[in-house]
């Protein structure tokens, strides 16, 4: 005996987002009477993680008081980047620097130009229409149940023990009905895909608005068919592509609460990260390769590499993207 089950995840409704070098942040010495044994640099992995989430950049000006051996004795902030976190990290790193003194100079001026080791991820966004920038958007709300029925699981699929996850995009019209339902990530089984489309087609919503006017909306849903025990957390399954809307570039809300790390990561057949997107205060961004390197990358990215933690739901030749929170 076995149990057949179905689950569904629906995205928040909204209308219809090159890996860089290992050091985008630059350090400039503005005092003419000192030199450095080696070039001063701040690596991408030195970037404070909370500043990555907050998408903080800026320029920190430092006055460094040196001891007779050229080591930094007292770093002083003379101009702020606008971020206490970036300023504090600049002071912390400056304490490790050594300078070659000329003409008994005891101080040196340095500027740290913080540049985010992130780039646009717009090419990964679902190709759906978005409202004009700056619009006031009130999303549509479901008026019918999204609970799936036993009859939604095709009998032939149960007999063949076909299971899988289907990602779909669709439009919610001004009448609250769904239309233009499209499969963007197949389960690999035509019967399951077709059933998922029919499920979404029966949903209804109350109208949403853009700038106070009733408007149609685009969004996406994930429908999961399974046999036996419920599958692991949905975010730990492989998908052929990241799933988010271009409108998500608006990023995390600035409501005073701590920002939460959201990731889309691409894994190879050895479960090593080959690409990664981070959800920041300015939406989804692609992170530089140096950040996700399995040995030298930042701890927050390396922590995502947990052998055996991911359920590979695709063939090895298909990309494996997984989502992770926290």
C-alpha cells in the first residue's frame, strides 16, 4: 500500500532579474611619503555579509597613525562610507597593513572604495510583465482554495509511480480568473504537467490594483505530486532554473528587521556550487565566483554545501538549481 499526495506552493502575487574579479573594492593611498611592501587590497570575501544583504557601498576615508616600524597603531575614520559596518571592517583590515616610512612620516591617508561583488541577475528572472517602476502595487488575493484534490493525481501516473514537481507561470485577470498558464519547469511526465495546468486554471482571485486601478497580475506556482511520504522541504529540490520575478529587484523591505539571506545556487554533479544568486535589499543579485569558492569563499556561502542534503530531481545533464533560506 502507498499514499498519493499533492502539494502546491504559490509565489506572492505581483504584476506582470558575470562573475567578477576577486577584488572589486579598491584601496588608494593618498599620502606621498609612504610606500607599501605589497599592494593593499580588500578581497571580495572580506566584504561584510550584512552589507552584501543590504547592498551597501561607499567610500571610507582613513587616517592611519603608524609606529616606527610602519605598522598601523591607530586607525581613524575621517570620512564615512555611510555604513558603520563597512567603516568598521575597513578599520579592522587596516590594522593588518604595514607601510615603508619615508622622511619619518608617522601618518598615512587611505581611501577604501567599497564596491559590491555582485552583478545583475535579471537574465534569470521569469520573463513576465512587471508594473512601472515606483508603482503602488496591491496584489490579488485568492478567493478559492488552492488545496489539491485526490482526483487531480492522474490514476495512470499513480499506477506508474510517476512523481514530480511542476513550475508554472500564469496571469490573474481583472475578473480574478487565471489564464495563459504555462509550464516553465516540467516534472518530466506529460500527464502530471497537464494536470498541474488544469489545477491552476480553476483558481480564482479578488482583483489586485496598480496605483489604485484594478489590473491584471502575473505570478508563478509550484505543484508537487508525490507517492508515499511527503517529499523533503521544497526548497531543497533541484530545479532547472531559478524561480523569481523581475519585480523582485525591489528587494527586501526596509522595516528595521534583520535582513534574511535568500539563495539560489547551482550545483554540479559533485554537489559543489557553480553559480549563486543572493537576495539583497536591491533584489536578486549574482555573486562573484570568489565568494562561493568551496575553500576560500565566505562561510555563509560555504555553509550551503552540505553533501547529501539535496534531492537531485533532474538528470545529471540538466542544471540543478536549489533554493535556500537563512
